[in-house]
C-alpha cells in the first residue's frame, strides 16, 4: 500500500483499526527511527486523523515511555475516558448490576 493509498484509507478506519495499523508499522522500526517518527507523527496526526487521533496518541505515549507498565497506561486511559468511580461510592454502595 502506497502512502497516498494509506492517507486515503485513514479517514475510513475506526479508531481501533487506526491504532492497529500504527502499532504494526512502528514495531518494524529501529529505536532511532521511532524517535524521529514520533516527532513527525505528532505534527501530522491532528491533520490526518482528526477525531480518531486518541488511540494513536496513546500508542505514541507508550513508545515515548517504554519503562512504564501497561497497567499504568490502562488506568490512565480509564481516567481519561471517564471510567472511574469515587472511592466512597465504591466502598459504600451496591454496584448497579447487583441491585
């Protein structure tokens, strides 16, 4: 697939498909190439992906900080997406699916 074909396909990808495509491409690069790519991609993401850029930004964050555990990133994404529960509620109220 040429770069022109990839640019044409990107707007038609779901956010998960866009993240999968980026992940496969990045895995094939050396560490020096990854640093250069991240800098370039960061500038281009907004232009080409628009609303679908969140999964790619998350992937780039992981590449920038490879020493951070995956569990941490999963927790951060839960917070970013609003999938959190106040500790008082979690400890003192019955979950909705058990009511």
